[in-house]
């Protein structure tokens, strides 16, 4: 599936996206979308392949071959685990999960009135590219359990400064579904 919009630059145009879970956000136009890639991964959006020109591949903007991507995940959290505690666990896990992981910043804020943690970090992709990760995390409490939602955007580090505005627009549109508390 591909998101698309008429006109404009596909790198910066955003189009609405809605998942069957109730998740909503805006994604870059013409990025390739994959829903429910595996349990807990609701959406993967990947920048398009570099366009073929005269029979050769045009290098991507980063010059690395790395395709920028967005990943939305959702996981059931243990009872009583709030946003701060969940993100403390996440901060401990990331250095062992990502090659050459280096935290840049961790801030708290709000998106649509919902408390979020925004993390920026560098690491090396499996193909050896230096990448920067922007991750927003939120906890949606429910009557019996809570759901931990994350939106992770990863781009080649050398183009990250040029993508911050785009990533911020995507994050500002992110709406994890609220638990329905009506019986």
C-alpha cells in the first residue's frame, strides 16, 4: 500500500492515515505503508526507493542508501506501569538493542493533551548507516490494563536536521486510540 497525494513535494506533503485499531496520524505522501507487519507493529511507513534515472539509481538525499521510516507500535503494559516507568525500562533496553546507541535528549511534553516522552538518539543501522531516531511514547490507560504506544521515526543522521520539521508535523498528528471506558 502506498500513501499518495496530488501535487507538491512527496517528501513534505502529509496525508491522513487511519488504522483499524483507531490509530490516526499523517504520513508522508507516497511513502510505502505496511500494516500489522507483526504483532504489536501496527504501521511501518518507508520513504520511496530512489527513482531510476537513465537506467541508473539516483542516490537518495542522504547519500547512504538508507530509507527514512516511521514505525508505530503498541504493547500491553504490566499493571501499574506508567509512562515514566515504561520509558525508564526502555532507556535501559535501547543500548543493548541498537548498535552504537547514544542518547541525545529525552523530554516530556503533550500531543493532543496526552502526556508523551520524546527521545532523540543516534545509532547505527544494520547496514552500517549512522541514523537518528526520534521517538514519541505515550501510555493510554484502560479499565484493566494500559497500552504503551510509540511512534519512531528514523532517518540518516546527515539529513536529520533537514527532516526535523517533517517529523514534528507527523508527531503532532499522532492520535493513539483512547480506551473505551463505557460498558
